[in-house]
């Protein structure tokens, strides 16, 4: 009886922690919703440097380098990012570690809305929800061998200045992972609360360091509806889990008390 009561109380306590996490997620999503709601949607031609309260909505187009072909997948795009990661055991330090030992990023694409265009920094596009994964190739072994990789021919076609050493890995390497992500021409994009920086290539949208920057494929109207709906669902889940967990905790403590007296 006591054991069952303690299990019930423990489950209730864990449930309260889960409920707190859901409510925390709801608060974070609500902040994102308020940020999108309060940031004015401006034509790209009206974006200014130094302002953090601006948003734009448009479609992706080729940047200064023009239409691109991703080097390893061979797919047409307006931006691509390729990296080689190594997973290894550092030995006495303990635990598996993953690090990037080679990477290649294309020139930035442009966001166009009919009034003008803005270049987009690569840091805004590396998110898995914004770019498409076209290659995810894994090999095991203590060293990386391009000749055994099905994409080794693409390596030879890269300009010498961007080839660089692919990395042999450490002595304790367990696996290597080659990935390539890209975005295609014409895809819609909404950017909220980003910073405009003047670079050698032109006006470029970059990620803000101290505040949240939101980049999403949804139009602003649908993004607001999605964030609001997600907030409500997370809040409901948190409240329901919290109430049920509180009951389990209370019942478990009462049963444990009665069993001991």
C-alpha cells in the first residue's frame, strides 16, 4: 500500500514538472506571437539600418551569384549549405562529441516583394524548418575517405580555393556525416525583427544577437494564427496535466499517511 501510494505521489510530482514545461512553452510561443503582431510589415524598399522593429514578406530569388546548382546533390537552388561532421570519443574526457570539420556556404539569396530586394544571411536559413535536406550521408571509420563516398566526384569539381582539406578526423572517430541543405527559387518567406546590415554584396538581413528573430515559410497572417493556436493548445495541455498531477500527488500523500497510521 505504501509503495503504491509513493508511486502515485511520485507520478504526480513528475506530472507537475511536465505541466510547468508546457506552460513555459506556451509563454515562449505567446512572446513570439506578440513580437510578430507588434512588428510592422514593411516593403523591402523601406527597410532601414539600425531598426529592430521591422518585418518583411516575400519570395526567395537568386542573389548576387545568380541561380545556383548545389555542388553535391546537383539540384537547382538559390542557396545551399554543405558540411561534414565528425562524431568521436574524446577518450578520458568521456562522452561522444560531434564537430564540423568542413563546410561550404553559397552566396546569399535575395528576398523580393515587388518593391525591392534584400539579401539574406546564411545564419537565417540553416534552420531545418527553412531549408530542404537533400543529402544526409553517413560513413563509419577512423578516417574520412572521399573515394568511398558516392559524392566524391563533386569534390573534384569544386574550385581549389574552396576545396580545402576534408579532414581525416581524430583517432577515435566513430562516424562521419555529410549533409547538404538548400532553398529553392520562388519559396515564400516571412522575416520578423531582423537587422539590416550594409555589406559588400548589398543590404543584408542578419540575425539579431540579443533579441529573437523569427523566420518562417508561412505568410504573416497564417503565422499569427498558428502561433496563437499553438499557445492555446500548450496552455490547455499544461493546465490539464497540472490538475491531474496535483490530484495524483494529493491522493498519493493521503494514502501514504493513512497506510502509516
